C-alpha cells in the first residue's frame, strides 16, 4: 500500500517520503532515510528532487566504496579468502559505477524503468559482494564492507521507492 504524501515544506516532504518508503519496504529504515535526505537534499526539494538526491547518493557511495575496497585490498592482514572476496567486490563496484551513472541519466530524463534496471543491478552487485564473504566460510566471516553495503543497498531501495511514488502519482 502506498500512502498519499501531502507535504508542503521540504522537511515534511522528506519525512513523509521516508515514512512511506519504510512502511512499504522492509529494506528501508526511516531514520537512515531521513538522515540521508536531510543531509543531502536541497531545501527546495520536490519529490522528483528527492529521487535525484537518492540516485546521486548511490553514485557517490558506490564510487567511495570502490575506493575504500581498493584501500582494504592493500592491507596485508587479510587471509587469501578475504583478499579474494575484496577483489571480487572491487570488480563488482567497478562495474556498478557506470550503471549508477546511467541510472542518474535515465532518472534525469524520466526514464524510470531504465533507471530502475540500473539501480537494481547496483543492488545485485552489493548483495553479490556481501554474499561472497559468507560462501566459503559460512556466516563466520564478517565482511569488512558490511556497513557500506547495507547503506548502499538501502540508498538504492530509497531511490526505487521514490520512483515508484512518482510513477504511481502517490506524491
């Protein structure tokens, strides 16, 4: 169920959008959503602007996570399995960056179905990265990218939620 959003001020729009998103998607935490959008969205944001902000955050986060992964790979403390997982994640994020940038172009041109596909592929990369750490050793290996992956997945879910609101006219 998508709730109808009635908000006139950006602060209320962000809160309403995040309430709707977290209500309809268990992958979205209300506090994370509001904190992220309040920090990044312009004061004059519309629902469309909040979606653009969400996609921009995806691009920034996947790019930063790729850089962070590269730094982690330089650390000699990792065992062979963890190093291989980090290398796999680095390649996944390398492929996700162009997808995220394409999602931004698609979003800007209101090709929401295409943007959805690109953002979904970014979510797949994040999930594949995280799952790689669990495959060889069960759940005993904690991914050093866990928090970043969770945030990136959630930012992606937020963008998809906003696009759905725009497409269904529930704004």
